[in-house]
C-alpha cells in the first residue's frame, strides 16, 4: 500500500545524539527549530553536554511554551533511552546534586563512553576556561552582553526575513573578525585535546564555546579527535554518531524536504560506560 500525504516521515535512527548550549530560558534560544530537529530523529542515547537550561539568566516571567516543549521532549526521550545531563557553567547550580540518577536520566559532571573500542570523554569544557576560574563575574557580565546582542540580532533578522533576505549572526561575525576571540577558540581546543590525551582518551567531546567543530588535533603526547557540538542559538548544530562515524548536523544546512528524506540504517554499535 502506498503512503499518503498524512503519513509521518520516518525518523532518522542514530546511535548517540549530543546536544549542548541550548540556553533554554533565554531570548536567543532557537526552541522551535530544536523541537523540529528532535522530532526528526530517533536516538539510542542522548548526551546533553551542558548549558541546557540557562540558570544564570533564568527569569520566571520568561520561559515560553516552546521552551517547555523542548524540556518535555527530552524527558520523553529519557523515558525510552539513556539520557546523560552533563552540567555546564550556565547550569552549574545543579552540580551540587551530581552524580544522581532518576530512571534513565543521569546527572553527571563528565562522562566516558567506550564507542567501538575508542574512549570518548564528554564534558562541557568550562572547568578549563581561565575566565571561568579566575573571573566568573566577568564571564557572567559577558553572558548578559551576549544575550543583549542576540536580542538585537533577533529584531534585525525579523526585518531581514520580512524583506526576503537571509538571516545573519552578529556574534558569529564578531568571533570570526576579532583576533582575540579566534585565539581563545584555538586555545580552548588545544587545551581540551592536551588534557584528553593526558587522560588516555581517543576522542574528546565538548561544548561551551558555541563553535561546532570536528577535527584531529596533534599534541606532543599524541593525537586525538576533537568534537564540539556547537549550540542552538547561533549555529543550531548537534553531534550525531551513526553507522560507525561522527558527524555534525546543521539544522539550516538542508531544506526541510531533504532533511526528511535522509535515512540512517540502524547498526549494532557497541558503546559501554567506563
């Protein structure tokens, strides 16, 4: 029997889904786009790698319904598959409760998985950020300034879309043009790689800097695969592990029909906790 126009598109099956820096509860969170993505995939495991709910800027008067729908969707996933919530700096208030477990939902500060024989180290990355360690007040001030920039950017993009022009990201343009920001990102990646190699891991998976990346980094003590899941404010990206390989998903990279057409055949992937 042929499909009808009312049939739901098949969900893409992936083995591990990594999301970070959703910043739910802030004006810049792209909750509707995130919901669309979450409804399109069927993961066997979910890793929430920090800054999921932005407690730094949390306001009771601002937590829209679409943000709550994201929370409900993640909790629904936790009812079916393991979900690991790794604490970040914007949700550091819950670190006092870590480690903890409620059914399939695990609250941790870091996570090690053995994925097809490779040791994969997951953590947000803020604990190795010098700004966070020595001047947290400056980091928080920067967070408020970032949120203001996102608000201004939102108004600009609303105007651009009404004129039929593509969206733009002020913060991405600033990061790409300001040498100190580029140097910070590079230093962060190199530091994460060096620490992960020292700890004996093969892959390190971070968030924190809102810069999706997937590359091999060479250090004096060895090489390691560095992965960063990006964010759902500027880049709308996620890390996916399926068919024996990692990839970065860009939500705006493909038109909606093409996204629905992508299929992943389920594979017997071996991953265990360490």
